[in-house]
C-alpha cells in the first residue's frame, strides 16, 4: 500500500492516550489505526441507516432503492 506524508495538528493528550491504548509508539501506526476505525464506524452507520429505511418482514420491497445503500468496500483490505 502506498503511503503519503501528512502534517497535522492534533491534541497531544489524545495522541498519548491512543499510543497507550494501542501499545504503539509509532505515530503513523496509531493514526492509521484511528483512520481505519473511523472508516469502519462511518460505513457501519451508513449501513444501519440504510437498513432502517427499508421496511422489514412481509413488507420488504422486492426492489431495493440503491440510494439507501452505501458501496461498502469490505473486501478492500
């Protein structure tokens, strides 16, 4: 996987807490883990929101409106 160098201003206390929780002193690794978790959380929220909009049980639509579903890249990693 290609990597890019970034510059960011972050809360130092939050960074130290994240390093302690992950057990990593590597800032790039900690930030990468955080971004990965954020992506998963957001995609799951999109999925849940879409699922909640579709009728359940016998009322389930035969044709699903694609606007209600995210293109979830579960197989990317």
